[in-house]
C-alpha cells in the first residue's frame, strides 16, 4: 500500500503480535468511541518541535535522554512520584548539558507508559493458571483482576492527562528553572562524592547564569539552537516530551487525528504560500516506540507506525537481521526524513560486539538518517539468588561504554541513552533498591529492602546520576 492510502485503521488487516482479547467486543467499541471524542493530549506543534530537536540530535548538536519507568501504574500517579521523576530527568540532563556542553532533548517514559508486552500469556499463582499482567491499561496486577477490561483504556487516558497536566504545571511554574537546580531534590543523596560533584555543577551553573545576566544576554545556547523549532526562548525553562510503547493499537488509533502541519514547520520545509497539508498525528504522546516483540515487517504495529507523523523509536536487539533493519527503515521512513527514526539498541553485554557493528554498517550503507540510542537495560536482566528480577549496574555501564566505543570505531556516534530509572523515595526518604551495584554498592541482600517495581528493575536516583556523570565525562574528553 502507498503511504497516501494509509488510514489509522490500516493495521487492522495485519496480524498484531501481543494483541489483547477482550471478552466483550461491544464494550470495547463503546470505550474507543469515547476516546476518539476526547481532546488530544499533545499538539502537532509540540510534535513538530520534537522532530526538529531530534534532527539536531542526529546532527550531533544535542543529546537525547529517554527515561522513566518500565511501566507506570495508576496507583503511582501522585504529585510526589511525578515530581520525583521529572526532577531526576532534569538533574540527569543538567549534568550532561553542563559536563558535555550539549543541549539535552528530554523524553520521559511517562504519561501513558502503561501497556507491557510479555513473553508468556499466562502464569501460575498458587495452584491457579491466570492471564499474565499486561499493564494497568489492560488488566489488574491483583490475580483476581486479570480479565482485560476496556474501561482501563479510558482510565489510562485520564491518568495520562493528570500526569501531563502536572508536568506542564511543574515546567511552567519555576520547578525546572536552571536558576534553582538544587530544588530538584538532592537532599536524600547519601553518597558524599556524588553530592559534591552535583553541587559543584549547580554552583558553576548559577555563576554562569549570573554572569550571563550581568552582561545582558537573554538566551543560552540551548534555547538559541531550539528557537528554529519553535522553542519558547525563555532562559531556564525546559521542554519535556512524553512517550510510551505503541502497543495497544486500538487505543493508538483512537488517539490518531488528522491535522494540518503547523505553520512554522511548513515555512521550514515547504514553499511559503502552499496550503497547509494535513497529516496523521498520534496525539496521545509526542514520541512512540515499537517494541522488540512487535516489530515484524509485515505486522500490524509497523503498518500503524509508518503512517503517523510523530518521531518514532524502534527497539533493535540481537534477533534483528541487518537487512531486516534496513527494510524496516524503508517502510517507516521512505523519504529519509531527518529526526523521524530513533534506533534504540538493546543487545546485552555479551552480544553487543557481534551485532552493533553489523547494524551500524548496514544503516550507513543504506543512507538512512537515524539517531542511535543505547538501551543498556533490556539485554541485561537477570534473576537474583533471592528470586528477584534485577540488573547489575556494572553490566549496564559495560554495555553503555561498549556502545560508545563501537560507534566511534565505526565512524558513527551515539546520540542518546534510554534508561529505566526512578527518582521515587520511600517515606523515610530512601531510594528504591532494584538494581545491584553503583556508587552506593547495592548488594543482593539489600535488593529486597525497597523493591517497588512491578515490572522491570529500575536504576535509583544515585545510580542514575552515576550514569549521567559517566556519559558527561565521556563527551567532555
Ligand atoms: C521496554 O522498553 O520496557 C521493553 C519491553 O523493551 P523491549 O521491547 O526492548 O524488550
Ligand atoms: Mn522494561
């Protein structure tokens, strides 16, 4: 089918991996009609601005941070959790911007990251076989609530809305101001060296901003380079974009709207005076990615993804053949648009050296413009001796450093990182204990202390800042 024939329902004629079977189809249809009538969560101008910013990442003028929870839950949609997550994303990007002198494009796995692909359809709980938990927008974590309920899609819409509303509130009321980076919660960082390093950055930044104000400059490098993309141009304000895995196509279709491309983009891309063409925008998030389990060339997900105007991510793992990757790029980006495709690689420490160079070479030879991002989490999951799903900080760092090295050896460049992390604290102000190691040297015995993820294990605040310093030092040298 030609791109011009694409409609949001085109995917329905293809096979959808990981699809959900609802007991009552009429109920599902009613919910989807309601979702279709609800307002968009994000706008075409924001989506276009992100496309533009990603094209800067592709040109090595910015770095991409994609991070957040493996899966959000409805219960975790609270003021504290959202602020902690936004605070960590901002702290992480501050370290990078300051250390590497590179603007950071921030995309949260937030405000819609509810659905999870799973390797098995069922699990045994006690002596019962129940459907596996597929994420809060499908069924409940409680074994008695495992039947898929379409009302959860509506609930997902409203929880996404509440989350996004709080993020927008935080970003426009000074929380993200570069003048007060210490408000982004450092109080609980227990490692003195980590704290000192971060304090030194905040102090240096404050001095630099004071100096800038004194000599009367109105904009920093970050804002200046984004202005062409319609950035706000206010010193100290930050952009934070939202993303989720585009897994449940019924919902994604219902949130897909046909809108004119905003004016500022048209004047950049087309002749002034041409009537504004319309495109299909997925208005549930700025950025969507297709997972490693749903990226079949002839499958429903790729069919859906090829038609939307949003910038997209594709997970790339060891099972991806090099020619398959190029065919995939031909399908989703036939015009070779800049900033459109981000490849999120996740091989695992033992496989990266075999696969990444081959993938880089194939993409280079194809001429496709892409952004390369390292996800050092998903290929490195293991089960601890106490039966908890975990990841070792050292292994995560090894995949990341191998990735940086391989890109440079292949004449390519790593454009960003994709992490599962959380700034969440318990009531006493302690971070979660889900990944082993890091500057706090978390041991196997300590894993059970504050293991809060109901999906994949996440880096905690301190471990995340450790990663930020590592990447920042790499680009600084
Ligand atoms: C994820 O990002 O949480 C995930 C499931 O990743 P992948 O599709 O790469 O396994
Ligand atoms: Mn995950």
